[in-house]
């Protein structure tokens, strides 16, 4: 049975040079993405921003956000739109120097930029495992489900793995291919798959494919490539079971990321403990976060569960 972690921990992604979380407060965050500063909403930031003034009645007057190039204004009816103080390129690149990655950044209509910088702590972790296995002469095959724009895929490939990148959105898979090329991996052994993750896993099992590692970042809700409905509570365990069947005889790691409040680190660790109870190995779980440059606080950004063989 896998050895459980002592307690969930908080891992900080603090090795960035091209990215910085500058300030947070009043439901917003200011970030530096390379040469550009963007202000975006974040529902977890319920504390006031430094400099917020309060009247005698306690009413808050939020401090003004200064020095930004792009500001995402959320609409009361849903969605929102960007306001730009100066013309920005449609996209630009930032580097994650510890792993030699170059990644495309683009402000999208749904506030995201195509990258979750806090995930660098997981890239660092599994890159070390892959490099160590490769040094022993092992070939490592990684399955990345719900792969989004592929930063984890690119990191795994950079470390020497063959990777199968799966996402139901064709645009995200194309973005992953661009990130691979920017990182010097245009010819790397990466399979780019547009498909429903659960159906793809089942087909891979029938085809007899096996993987040494699995990465997944399942959404709360989602749609497959042909409209299949995904609900986390109903479908996650079934997907995990299919992925277990896809593991090789000597699996290297299993990583689950999550951004939904419906899961806690302990829940994710429990899922992995039940899934891999007869595989031995080591379990850990916790939060991933970003240091806030202005005041030294930490912004928690998501949770993780890890199994290491």
C-alpha cells in the first residue's frame, strides 16, 4: 500500500523570472507576463487590497490599480472584456528558465492567458522523475489528459518523455503544438489528440497501449470533442479506473491537478490511495500557490494529488 503523506502541503511556484504576481486584493490580481502587466479577476481574493481606505462606517474605497497594460472587466451578466491602455501584440512569449521552456501567452476573451504559472511546481517535480528514469535507460511514455495548451506536455517532453496530449478543444491542442515548437520540440515524440478524454482512454486500452505516467487536470464540467457531457463527481472515478488499466508494469507517477472547490487535497489523495492501493509507492497532496510580490502573502491557486512509484 502507498505510504500516505503526513498532511497536505502548500507548494510555491517561486522560480519564475518572466512572470510575477505583483499585487492582489478586492477580487483582482495584477500580474507581470514578460513585458506586460495584466489585471484580472480572481474569486478567491476576498481580502482588501493594500491601500484600500475605509470610512467611519466601514465602507471600503478600493485603491486604484496603476501601471497596467490590460484590465479585464467582468460583466454583471457573465463573461467580460479586456481594456487595453496601449496596443498589445496578439500574443507573446515568456520563458520558464529552470526547464528551458518558452510558452505562448495570449489574453483570451474568457480572461485566461493560456498558462497557469503555479503549475510550474508540478512540472519541476515530474521532470526530475522523468530525467532520473531516462538516466537509467528507461523509455517513459506520458499520457496528459485535459491537457489545455500543453505546458505540462512540453515540460515532460523536454525532460525526455514521449507524450500523448489529449484535449477536447482543437484550439488548445493547436496551442500546445505551438508551445512545443517555441521550446525547440517541434520534432519531439508528442501525439496531439483532439478527443473526449474518457472515450480516448477506453480506446487506448483496447489498442493495447500502456503509459508509464498519467497527468490530468479534470474540469468540474465540460464537453467532449463531439459534445459528450463531463461531470466531475459522476465521471472522474471511471476515468481514473481506465487510466489505472493503462499503466505499464512499472509506472513512474500519477498526477491529478484540480481547480474546483468541490475537491480538497485530501479527497484527491484518497482517490489515488484507493486507485493504486496495491502498487506501493508514495502519496502526497496539497495546494499550489504563487507568492504576492507586494506584501509577501500567498495566493492559493489550486490543489494537487501525486503518486510516485
